[in-house]
């Protein structure tokens, strides 16, 4: 069953972020419908008419959002009525409901609000429990359906979940089950990751495989359709088991599991505490680690040590090391990790130093040069990195990499 | 000049939020172009071909995002080539640039990356300064133009601003002028802020006024159209001067100016240094402050002090205070601010303690209770707050509020 989502509203063409279409797309996919097109059009009769005609020609179900309000710019129902050659009438039950809505809130009702109760003949009127504009379902002679939903996200989501889903289930039957699973990877670029599982991507059908770059991570998303949830789930598990060995070095978690969540779980499982000395990340790694509820059980604290003075006094880096090798060096990172571990009496210490830019580079030390040290019961692991991008990109990549190196260190114990 | 934006990528049909199309729409509108349609289509040859044909039939300029990557799912250029009956060739300069991109980063290049250098004949190739996929501009015999941009937002925005805008100006001339200005506010909720400037919102025409909630801030965006930049600019300035007195207490900056940027500028202007003792924010305020290039001139360092032990040893909070008043108390916040200021020899000290939740509440101290102290040459300012929302919401609100209180403290000196 092919669905097309049409978002109406000039504000979207001016650059407002659309959250209605993603919501509908996500829910419809979960229900087993294929959303193949999304269109956005302004509050203009001719162009909206074109877009609705195109959608009805290529899709089984067309769902619009927006344009059901009381103003002259709200024209969605009228445009559909003219596309389908339907007349409009005043739907008395909606008039009563809208009047009640205003009376209950001790608000005056503008006459224009009655526009919201005008309906194309033959419409199935859908009550709006969060606002005034009713929704509309029209069943066409050729079996297709067009559904008009209000634009405000709260009204749209509630109406869709409470009324439209039950309608779709009655009208088209349950569409089977869709199960999705995300394998979250870090540390290998998208093309090289794809090369490793190329054979599976080429051979994909059901489940599908999609690679997505997300905030520095690469996500591998498997999506399966089945008659039942169990069937779809089995298809996912089978494919995952095949793919896993090729990229297991880079998979750190699944679905909603972030690097800070995974490392936090490992720390908690081993009953370890952690302390950090952060220079170029400026506290970002500590902030990420403490995003996790319960992190106070393993996170003792950290020192953000931008100045050499703080590195010496508060972290215990020796002035001689700073002088000889510089603040951005292997030796300093090592000394930071070991110093903070000792000073905060933690099981694990992390030291991070680098040049986030745009200033601070020297001939031998470019912007993006970063050293990360992780010290603990098995000695100290140290890595050198060259990151690129803006100051924020470099901070973000450094933070993710530090969390990933912490994860690997913990797994190696 | 009518523009249509086509977003490609199956992930968008599955419900991922689209930020590329809003970005392009916003910029194009500012430049005076009319964005009349937006379409979204998956990585499917036949359907993408349909959508591109429809767009070329009704718009003068068609801009696509996505599908220029190295994978088999990246088909945008090929689809356009087949719609326009163009053959594809390997663009040697792009091959060299992509090879250099990988070599500079000491990364291996997958063979599939060369797909990104395949171009439709006659293409104007646009360099990608942030990634590997070049952009493509094709000028059709009928005067229309189709432009392919990469999907990753950073690559798309930089390429659009650096290369596409100059191209459009050359090809189509300057389209009149739109000027926008954002007044960034913090500390007053959207309904109350709207009430203060209600008369201007009701009377708006050109310029328009829009209120937008953004990551805890409320933005007031003024947008004016004029024949010239100067004319549009004057309209903005006139309206801004009228609105300003009503909300001046809450405006902290304009356009791209973040709270960390504004506070950083104030610190630098006064030649002050700052140090922080962060508990419930876990390093987030330090990370924000160090997002600003050059922050090493005023940011000395901070201690993230989750455990009482660290508060005592590293920040200098007295054990007696912690015992008597608890870690989340006015007295502890005060002592943290003054302790870190002294210990790190900084001009300004900030102490933040609170309960980010979901655990940690007591009968007298609910989740969301936060104390923020700012100490400096004029003594110590202390505020109590009750924030709500998730752990991340509370961390974010606390960080913004701390930056705002730092700003007010600095302005009061």
C-alpha cells in the first residue's frame, strides 16, 4: 500500500523545519505502509491542486497536514473538493464541537472558526480532541483514500494515533509487521564499512540494509517486513548474524545505545570509577559521561585543564614534561591520564590533549592533532589522531574517540 | 525565479528529520527566490526519475540534496543523466581531489569513492571543501538549471554558501533583497514574551515577526523585504528599535551570537579569567565556554566534582558545609564558586550544584533543584532554580542559566 505525505504551508517553503511528515512517515512505516513520496506545497490553490492530483495518480493513500485552520490561507479541504468535484457543506456536529471548545475555555469564537466545520460532501469527519480543526477522510470511487490532518504537531499526532490508525486498520487490514535494528559503529569511515558488507548490501531485499552517518558514528540499519513481529524479528537476527563478523570490531552498541551509555555500563559492571583530565575537549567527555542516569556511581570527577598551570597544579603533570614535549604531546597526555587517576583515586584515568583550532597550530603540530591516553589496571594505552573540520567537529570527534578507546580498554581487561 | 528542492534518501521516507531542505529554503528566500515546491523521494531510480521530471516541468531551478556518496544507493547524478539523456564520464580533477582528501588524512580510499568523481557530460563540477562528494550544476538548453548537492548538512551548507550562491548571482542576477535579524532572548517563556510584543505581532506586515523556541532560548526573528539591502535593513532597524524596550531585559545577543560567545566576549573585554566547579552539569558549561575560539585566553580550567570527596579535596568546600547543608544547597554552591576562584587564581568563579535526576531527589529537594553561584570582584551572586524535564533538559537549562547569570554578573561590574 503506497502512501504519499503532503505537507502544506508557506512557512515550510520559507525554511521552517517540518516535523509532521517525519512523524507520519515513521508511524506509517512501523505499520507496514510504504511511504514513497513526500511533497511540500504552499497555501496556493493552483499549486496545491497540482500536487494533490499528482499524489492521487501515483499513491493509494494520500495524507496531508496543515491548512485546516480558520484563516483565508487555510484551503486544503476546498482544494481537494475542487480536485474531486465535490461540493462543501456545513457539518453541524463540528459547529457544535467548535462552539463548545471555545465556551469551555471562556474564549470568544471568531466567525471564521466556522470555516473549520465546512466539509466536502461524503467526508468522514474526524474529531479533533486537542484543537478546533476536525480532520477529514475521503474515500474515492477507485479505492484510494485522501486524509486531511491539522498542521499543529500535537493535534496531528493525537488525531493520527487515536483515529487514523484504527481507520487504516479497518479499511486496509493490518499490513504485517516491520522490525528495525540499528548496529552502531565507530572508527571506520562509511565507504570502508560499506566495502566490508558490500555483498550483503548488493544482495539485500527483505531485510533492507542502510548506512547512515550520524554525528560521527556510522549506523547500519536493518529493516525487515514480516507477516508477524516474530517473523520480521527472525529475518533481522539471521542477517545480523551474517553481517556481524565483518564489522564486529567497530560495532559498539545497538539502537539507542550511545558510547557514553555503553562505557558507563562497562564501568558499572566492573565496579570501576573513572576520572578525566580534559584539555582540548573542555569538559565535553565528562558532560557526555554524566548524561547517563546513575553515572555518579562510577564518575568521580574531572579537571578541565586548559592552562599549563592547572595541568601542573591540579593534575600533577610535571613542568619538565610540559617544557620538553609541549602541552600537546604523547608524554603530556600520558601524564594527565596517570596523574588524574592517582589524584582522584580512580580505577581509570583519561588524559586528552590536542589542538581544536582554529588557532594554536605550529609547524609540527597541526590543528586536529590529538592525543588520548587511558590508564588503568593494565597500564596506559595511548593513541595519536589527526581530526579535521571545525573546532566543534574536532571536539566532537575527540570526545567520541576517547569514549571508544575507553570502551576498548575496558573490554581488554 | 521558481525553485524546487528535492530531498533524496530513503531514510527521510522512514521518518528522519530533514534539515537540508529548510536550510536551502531559508537561504533561497533570503536571496529573493520563490521556493514553491519541496519533494522527497527514496533511492529508487524510477521514482526519483519521475520526481526530477515533474520538478523540471514546473520550476526554473531544481536543487537536490543527497545521493552523491560512494555507495550503490547513491544514484542522483545517474538518474538525472538518464532523464536528460547525458552520458557519464570520470572527472579527473575530482579523482585527484578525492585521492588527496584521503591521503592528507592518512586514510585508505575505497575504490567506490571513485563513483563520486563520475559526472554527467556538460556538468559544472563544484568542489566540496568539507568532504569527498563534488556537487554538480547542469544548465539545460531551455535555460533551466539543476543543481545536485551532497546530503551531509555541513557539506551542503558550505557548498551552497560558498559556491552555489555566487553561481546563482552570476547566472540569474541579484533577486532583490531580504534581510533577517534574530533577537536572541533567554529567561522569559514564549507566551509571556509574546504578550510583551503582542501589538507588533498583530500589526506585522513587512517586516514579519516570528517567535521560535530554540534549545531553551526564544528567538524573535524579524524579516524584511526591500528593493535594496539598505532599504530592507532600514525596515529591520526601525522595527527593532520599537520592539527593543519591551524585551531588552531578556535579549542577550543577535543572530549567531550564543550565550557562550557573549560571555566570552565580556570576559575578554574585561581581561578577566574564569574557573568553574561543576557538579550536576558534569562539565557542560566548561565545554560550552570552550566551544569559542580563543577561549583559552580567559578560561583557565574547571573541576567537575561529582563526589563530595572531590568537592572537598579539589575545590575546597568544607566537609562541615557538606554535612550540615548537603551537596545540593546554597552554601555548597557558594563555597564551590569561591573555592574554585581562589584555587585556580581566577577573577571569576562559578559553582553549580543540583539534582539532574531521575534519581537523587529527597522529600525537601526535588529533581530539578539547582543552585548557581557566581563569585568575583563584586562578591558572590547566588540563585535557586527549579527546572523540569529530563536529565538532559535539566543539564541544558542549568548550563544556559549559568551562562546567563555569568553574563548579568559581568554586565553589573
